[in-house]
């Protein structure tokens, strides 16, 4: 899973600037800059990018770790935050 990278706010801003086909049509760059990271993930409908294939993926909350994108079983969740595996938190 080393090729999977979690997208941050700056990544979404760069996507809006450079790849207009990925960004939602109804949002301008200024509006994207004002949104919070979780809102950007919902609007764009993906959370991670595979750097080898340049494909975008969406985390399934409670199934995939929000950091490393690994699939989690019920006993692998962190007790601090259920969206992350034990190794990431």
C-alpha cells in the first residue's frame, strides 16, 4: 500500500488548478480553498490516489484505514478513532 497516498487540502487545490476534468464544475478555485478537508473529500468523491497508476479511490469508512488505505477487520480498528487502523494511530 506504499503507492496509495492520502490526499490533503493542498492536493485538492492543485487538482482544481491543473486537472479541471477532476474538479466539480460548480466550484471555483476560491470556493475550493474555503472548504474544509472532509468537505472536499465528499465533493470530489475520493480520498486517496494511487501514485503508480494515477487512479483515485474513496475510503469506505469503517472498512479502510483513512491513512494507509488498508482494509481493516473489526479487531484492527484503533480505539482512539475507528476510521484508522491501530498501526496508524
